[in-house]
C-alpha cells in the first residue's frame, strides 16, 4: 500500500465512522457495491474520479484532503449541478497536435 492509499483509507474510515455511515450506505450513495467501499478502506483500490467527487461531496470534504494532498478538509467549492455531467464524460485524448498553419 502506498502512502497516499494509506492516507486515503484512513481519512475515509475517519469520515465514515464520525458521520456514522455503513459501507452499504456509502456504496448506495455513490453507486458502488459495499465490497468496493471495503476495498477502499483496506487500501486495495481507489474509486474512479467521478465516484471520488460524489464521495467527497457526500462526506463534505475536499478531494485533496481525502487523497492526502492537503491538511484542510473543508470544501472550497462543491460541484454545481450544471457542471456535474462534465465529470462523467470520458476524456478524449489528442492523438496528434493540431496543424500550425
């Protein structure tokens, strides 16, 4: 387990315990099976980006704090309903740079 996986697991466990949620409730809220939540808590996997956003919004914390990139758990700006669909779109990779003509 990497340092960031360990921090993520610890902070997620802290939030779930402090807010008295079960793994089943978290899974239902973000659309995954309880086993996936268990894997996150055990440091065996990470949620997908869109799921991570939902998780952070639901638990009222910043993604940076949850991933160990900040010591500030406060959310600076939640995702607006208008921007939410953008987080669910697949990213398009650019195969070649545009022509410079």
